[in-house]
């Protein structure tokens, strides 16, 4: 199969468009250009053309993965899902994720830990943080170590209460604060302890 033309890709920087004698044009990177020693007018066997397309697809998946991770951190599942939505095959999406992990720019354990710290800054309790980790595709095996970053979740809840408490002798005010803590993912044992402690401190004041 003959390569009719090699030209710069219009929308993809640092990529080339291959126009074959038959079939649709496709993109390659510099890596394929050099490793296949491509030139306009070059004849490729069908097996060579297939290998070229496959290599190009893998390289483009890697470039897209790197570009996505350059914008913001993602979990492995977020990355592979995004790549598939962009038209990358599931196989190449997984291969790209493997490579990003090898390079250290994709790390679900570090990503989970970052979300725990972010949750604390938003006054979230452990259940709310777990819900976020689940939504982002973090393996349950990583949850425990990530949550252990916080030595005392009761202290997180107490800090929230200290900034928002009203008259805790008022049942309505107490229920409002209790419901707010529950929505943020604190369990009832934690909520009772924190509110009891805050009410006792309020009485002493």
C-alpha cells in the first residue's frame, strides 16, 4: 500500500497526517515517522501498514494521557474513561495508564490522599470522603491508608461545630447542626460526642 502524502496535522501539534493510497488518512507521531522510516511515495505491505496504525494509535493515546494529566491529577479510572470518550480503544487507554504509572505521573494512592486532605478542608467526614473516592474510581484497598492521614476525625467535626454553633441547649439549633454534620459524612457516634462536648463547653462559658 502506497503512502500518497505526509503532511503536518492541522489540529494536532507535533503530529503528521498520513494519507494512504486507499483508506482514510490517519495521524502519526515523530516516533513512527522515524521508526518506520516513512516517506511520501513509500510502499508498505498490508502488515506493515497495520503495524504503523497500531503504533500510532498507542503513541497518540500516550500523548492524550499526558495532556490530560498536565491539566489536573486524575485517578486511573478517570484517565482511562476520558481517553475512551476521546476515541482511544480500551486496550490503548489501559496501556497509556500503565505507562503514566511507570513514569510516576499517575498514582491512585497519592490521588486518594490528596482527596482526603481536600475533604478535610471542606469539613467533610470520612463517609463523604469515601463516597468521593468511590465516585472517582479509587480502589477500596487504598481507602484505609488514605483516611489514616487524619488522626482524629472528631477534631475535624469539632472544628466545624466551633465555627457554626448556636445555642446548643435549643433542640432546633442542635438538630440543625447535627444534620449538617451528617450530610458532611460524620457518623452518629462522632456527632453525639462532638455536640455533647460543645454543649458542655457552652455551659461553662
